[in-house]
C-alpha cells in the first residue's frame, strides 16, 4: 500500500511539474523574443560602462533555446508519466538534472556579473565619457545621449564630469543633459544628478532578478528529479511500465 501511494503521489507531482515546466518554457521563449526585439536600452547601459554587450546579445538566443528545450522536455515528461514509459522517464530525469546544474551555474554567473559591474562601472563610465564626441550619432556617444535623456541625468557622478572631456567646453554640457525634448534651449539648467547610480542599479537589478528566478526554478526542478526517481523505482517494483 505504501509503495502504491508513493507511486501515485510521485506521478501526480510529475504531472503538475510538467505543466509548470511547459508554462515556464513558453514564458522563457517569450522573454527571449522580447530581449531580441527590445535590447537597445541594455546595450546602451553596457556601452556606457565600457563592458561588452555580448552577454546581452547571447541572452536572447539562449532564452529562446531554453524555452524550446523546456517545452519539449515537459511534453516528453508528460508522455512518460501518462504512458509509464521507462526510457522516456529516464531521459526526462537525466535532462532535467543537467538543466538543474546549468541553472545553478547560470545563477552564479548572474550574481558574479553584478559584482563585476559594480566594481568596474564607474571607471568604465569615465572612460567612455572621455571618448564622447558632440554631434556624434553612433557608438558610445549616442548611448550616452540616450541614457541621459531617458534617465534625466548628466555625467557620471555630476554634470561637471563632462568638463574632463576635451571636446566639451568648460561650463557647457552635451545637449542631452538639458531635457528629453530634442528642441531644448541650451541655456536651461542641466540635470543635477549623475547617471552612475541609476545605471548600475538598473543593470544589477535585472541580473539579480534573473539569478533569483533561476535559483527558484532550479529548486523546483530538483523536486521534479526526485519525483521522477521515485516514480521509476516504485513503478518498477510494481510492474507498471509498458516499456
């Protein structure tokens, strides 16, 4: 009776887990597509702090791939659970276990990236600020303009940081320091706060949230792996498998 109850319970857990996995896979697929379409803001952040944007460029592709894999894996898990197919269930447990390990690594990298940004962002922003060119419509100059207009900030720590740039005359600032509208009057007062705090906060918050989400889902997957192992052992003892 105990083994039968354990079998039924593990089967119910697996079915619920697989439906959650399908929802997660579709959500991850959507996030990946969104990241590919709306990557400009984060690209600007990484350009201004003088960091490679390859991490963000690859994120959309990885999210799309992970979404497709999770969805297909969940379908396989549902089939294995309903049809009591040993081969499919073993494959399911092994692959979910591997994904669990990858998610733990991914979460560690996300938190490591947060520390890297915090330690290098200020120096990186001063480096790109020094390379800023007025009237430029590409590269880090455009990224600086986009961020200052979007966040209503000016310079790294304060507006006067711009005076370190030889292309900026002392006492003046880039047009993007004045207001969000393209027709701002250059005699207006520039935004009084620097961009460093907001940029770093936005970047680290994004990665912290993703790291937390990965850990939470990794715990859920660990439950799925345990339920799958119990399902295999108990069903084998009672001869439930068709194949």
